[in-house]
C-alpha cells in the first residue's frame, strides 16, 4: 500500500496526516513534525538543540532514569531532533505496545523534565560535543563554507550553538521555545505500520489537543554568494587540506524540471565513481580518495556544494582542477553515455529508495513538504527516462552560475 494524506481537525485547524498501513511487521512509528520550528526559528543559538535534548530526559515527575525504564520495559523509543527548518519528535513500538507508547508520549508533552540538574547535564553534553568538533577539520571546513557562501544571512549563524551561547541558555529559554514553537497549527503527522487509519487519526487528536497555537517561523529565501571567495582556516596540526567548495545554483525547488537537476547532480559529482568530479580528481589524477559535488535544493536556498581532501602540497592544484571540471561541465554539457548511465542508475536503483516503510513515509513527507503531489518522485522517473541529451545540455548550459565557486579550506599555517 502506498502512502496517502488525510486530515483531522483540531480547534478549527486541519492537521495533515501522512499515512501508510503495513502489517508486514507488527510495529508502528509516528513522527510529529513541527514545521518552521527548527534551529533557524530562534534568535538564541543552541536553544532548539537543547530543547531536543531535554525532551529525551523524560518527565519531571518520573525523572530521566525512571521514564527511560518505562520505555525500555516495553521496547518503546521516543527520540527528538531539531533540524534547520523543523523540529521532530518520533515514537515507535511494537503494535501491541502502541497504546502505552502514546500514553508515555502524552506524559512527556505535558510534563517535560524542566529541572536544573537536567539542564546542567545537557549543557555539559552539548559543550563537550562542540569541543570535539573544534578538532574536527571536516566540520570546521564545512561550517566555514556555510559562513562564506551565506554571509550576512541566517544560514551563516552558529545554529547549533557555541560554547558561550549554550552556557547562557536557561530553563526559561527552553520552556519558551517548546511553548511557542511546538503547536497544533504547525504540526504534520507522519505515521505508519501495523495500525488503522482510524487509530492514527485518534492518536493524532490525542496528541494535538495537548498543544498550543503558535506562530511558525517564516523561512527566508537566501542566495549563495557569487563572489568566488577563498577562505583559509589555518591549523598547525593538519596533515591534509580539507577543501569544501560551493556556488550559487539558481534553480528553486518550485521550478519545473527537477529531474534535470537530479541528472545533472548525479553526473557532476553525486554519483560516486563515474561522476565527473570523482573521475577527474581521484581516478585520473589520484589527488584524493573521495570527492563529490551535490546540488541541494531546499525551501530556503539552492546551491552547489562539494568536498575533497588532498595532500597539503596539492591544495592549489586541486582547487584549480575543481574549477576546471565544473566550468567544463557548465559550458560544454554532458555526453550521451553519461546521460544513459545516469538514467540506468537513477531508474534502476529506485526500488532501493522505497524499500522500507520508513523510506516510503519520509519520501511522502518530502513530497508534501515541497508542495508536490504524493507519488511525484516516482512519476518523475518517466521524465528521466525520456529526457534527451539536447534538453539536458540546454538545462546545464543555462546554469553557468555554478562556476562562481567559493572555497573554505582547512590547511597548514604558511
């Protein structure tokens, strides 16, 4: 059975339910996705992250350990996650324990563990994570690329928090975040498994009725810079150059022909061995073990993003080659063989992308989130199958902005 969209009404508001019944395994999972309530929705960096962590510390009445024991005794999991754009609570269990799972989720939403001991612990954990990342050269380069590409915009902020911003967060900050960001009117429910639609609707009403009305954050529209910046982050103890690169890609998620972007992305750098970037940088020249390039298209921004790691003495050569490969791609287009290979992979591997219930539900939610009808991605395979080389090269050559490449590189002090 494929996923479908239904609604239930709470306080005059229609809550979307993305649903798929599947009793192949006796399990049920539910995601509560609060749109416009992610990291970007708070001006205090790190609050969304700590709110997510606090909601995994059980209820104030039971405490962290006792609540976790209740979950473990019945093989129930409740997890939370704050992304840039949304905040998600996920619960899953055996079908026989589903009523208990919903009851425990309700307890959690009604009585989060707002205690100073918990706050101190999750702050220490987060600051420890930040400290570890300060020694992660990949992370350093990727963050600096984001700050370089999107300077002056919300995406350039330290969205997960800094040592200083996390240390300043109070219980009231977290309480205010949860009370003003997690509402029934910005909720989308994604639920499936060994459960009926009627039961899914009933569970949605039970949960949504506990939530307030909130004002969701409106995502800004952002453009990547075309200034061709080159930022070096010098580290004495690195033995490699960690090169992250990006550029504008003026193709919104709303535009027709998304399948063309999928094909272009696969051929340029998203397809692993056989992609232009991998072939030129690793296979032909041996400059890196891995190199890739993708074309992310979100509600906020569309851009080119890529990465490679090479010897310090090869840094300059590698950057020049990246520019050359992308310029050649954007100005000359692709070959018929590249197009045929991309079609074969994208169509042939589709079954692996919808193999599990979770994959199908996440696919359905993604289609809903980006304003597409359910089943859009699968139907788009027909467009992939029939697109011509001429059509693809016309599309690629209309996007020479991807040659305006900026770099952020962790390298040795010079």
